[in-house]
C-alpha cells in the first residue's frame, strides 16, 4: 500500500515541476504556493516516517521535499529580445511622421504608454517595444 502512495507522490511532484516550468505568466504564480505546501507535507511525512523507524522512505521523502522547495523558488528569466528596430518601425509603433521633433516623439510615447503600461492593464512586452521605439528615435 505504501508503494502506491509513493508513486502518487512522485506523480504529484512531477506535475508540480512541469507546471512550474511553463513560465511565469499572469496568474501562474499559484503553482509556487501549491509546491511549497506539498513540500511541507512531504517534509512532515518524512519526519513522521523517521520517528517510526522507516529511514529509507523518510530520507527519500525529506530529500524530495527539500528538492521541491528549492525548485519552486527558482524563477526562470526569459531572455530579452535583442532585435534592433529600424527608424521606420519605431515611427510606425509610436505613430509619428518622419520629421518628428523630440517633443512630438515624447508626447506620442506618453500617450501610448498611458494605455500600454503594465500597471494600466497593458503588457510588459508592449511597454518594452514602446520604450525601444522612443529610444531609437531619440538616439539614446
């Protein structure tokens, strides 16, 4: 019977790790909480088994609990795209003409960033593209 529980625990650990490796998106941080709770249960079960004298399963459960705790705390950092924008692409993103002044570029950037900022319901990717377009046009 304990072999069945061990297999079910291994499947649950595998599922939590797979869920965690899918990336950090919006509303995806809950897997960390679930993994932390599950690892706490695994650690407590390992201690209980150690108290009862079952050293080998206790060591396995404690080791798996510690590993899951560490694995759930590591954040994966997505690489930033390094593609350079051309002047034409930057102008089309900001919606400014070819001979736009720096004031016009900044005004267009402020207007668009007011809607595209992540705090205002936009995305980090869109805000980064707007920043890159402004920086390209202002030659920063």
